[in-house]
């Protein structure tokens, strides 16, 4: 059989070369290794450079099926095959996934060869892109333990694509529980804590880049869409990490925007997360600052969290929220926010009013409402209110009274 494969691969006929490549992939590892020593890698590489899609697919599959060893020619062939895989069209990639190309790629990830690992990671990413079936198959083939090992290594060039791979795989519903139960949540949360603690899950010799942290938050966000996983997220310390991140970072940054969106989702699904958020030192202050200084979407997320907090116990949190100076930002949001933000800002403003008639029809005059809100602002700021703030109040009251 080995001689037949060798003869086919060196044939001048297209069909014979394709047949030889396909037959090679079906041989045992010892037979493939022996053929590699007899020079079959060169004709496979030449097939990759052809314009023949079937020949390219067969050659790539054959190269990646070579048993992992120390021989440099086999190593280079596998890396070359993995790199070329990313250049194929989506249909070709999906066909290769159906034929079992994922297993040899995952075996490359388990190696100690950084170049091979990187090539395999990017090849897997190209297979997963746009295909729920491929994402599910990659996880079923054992990718998650391999990725977890990479997340705990000391090489940032491997950690970054590993987090990206988790992000893409976590978008598939079938993969959420396997990822959540693998220990990935704790590691991703530790990445977010890197600037604020000496967590043992993050190596002191590496520095996680901003894009990787954004990918980590996005992965956790994907996982949070499964109600079964929310308790795991809360117990991991994620709420505290997000609050710390929001408190210490620029409120208008994308980083804070993504973090506060995730916090809103978790708070909306978990009473424990809501209580932890409401009771954390500096949390209300950070949320109020986000209402005032964040991006438009960030302000919307922040006001909804404050609304959850205030609704959970108005008597306890109304004064705390007011003392942090929420009124100017809240009034501004009620005028120039999104439709949803305006609605929530108006609802929170009513909750923060001195009277206890929240939920009933407003029967006060516009003047009396303005006077009452102005008193709240004076109480929290201890200074005269400028004309701009007064106009915001008047606009807000006009909307509430309409």
C-alpha cells in the first residue's frame, strides 16, 4: 500500500495524485512516517500551490494527518498545511472539517512547538468562523482542555489567539456549558484582575493586552446568555472584578462600555449579583460617574443598573444614589439619551423624588416638581444650580408631564 501511495503522489495525473493524498490520510501513523522519510512531502506541497481545489484539499488533509514527530520536514509540512488551510474558501474548509481535519490540528495544539500551536489555532479559527457545526465539532474533538492549557502558559502570543478561539467557540449554544465547566471562567476573570491584584491564575511575567481583555469580557458575555451559567459567573468573583474595572478605568472607554454591559446582564438575571453590586464599596459612585461621563450606551447600561438597585430597596439606596451626585447626569440623559435611556432615567428620577407616590399618576404642578428636584440637586451638591441644569430640569419635567 505504501508503494501505491508513493507512486500515485509522484504521478503526472491529477486523479492519481489526489487519490494518493487521500490514501495517505487513511494509513497508520508508522506508515505515514515512513512515507514522509521517502519524500512524499514535496509533492503534497506542490499540490497546495496548484489551482485545483480538490487537489489542495486532499494535500492539506494529508499533510495535517502526518504523525507528530521531531523530524523537521514533517514539522514544517504540518505548519505549512495549517497555514494554507486559512486561505481556503469556506466551503473547502467545511469539507475538510467533515473529513476529520480537526483532530490533527488539536494534536498540534498539545505539542510544545509554539509555531505549530499558533498555526493550528489560526486554522481552527478559520474552520469555526461562520459555521455552528464546525464550532460544535471542534469542542467535541477536545479543543477546550487544549485551550485551557494555553491560557495558563507563559507565552502571550499563544494566550491571545486562545482567548479569541474561546470567544468564537462560546458563541455556539452547544459549547457554552462545556466551556463554563472547564475552568475557563476563573482564568478569564483573572485576566481582568491583572492590573489590580496578584492572582495566581495569571503569570506575573506576562501582560494581557487590551484586545485580549475585551475578548475575555465578550466570551463571558456569551456565556452569560445561558441562565445555567450565571451562578458560576457570580461565584467566580466576576461582579467584583467588573466593578473594580469600571471604577478604575476611563468611563468613556470601550473597556468600561463592555464591562458595564456584562454587569447589567448579570445583575438583571441574578439577585446575588444585584446585592453584591449594590453593597460593594464605591459601586454606586462608579455607576453614577458612568451615567455622567460614559458613552451613550454605557450611560444606558449604568442607569439601568442603578434602577435595579433603587427598586430592590428604595428606602436603603435612594439617599446613597443621590449623595453620589446622580441628578445632573440623570437629567442630561433624560434629554439626550436613547429612547430606552430616557425612559429609564425618567423612572429613576421618579424613584429618587422625596415623595413616596412612585407608580401613581403625577398630580403636582410643574413648578412644584421642578422645585423638588432642584432641592435634591442642592442637597447633593451644596451649591447654586446653573442655567443649563435648570433648562435640563424644565425639559425633563415637560416630558414627564406630557
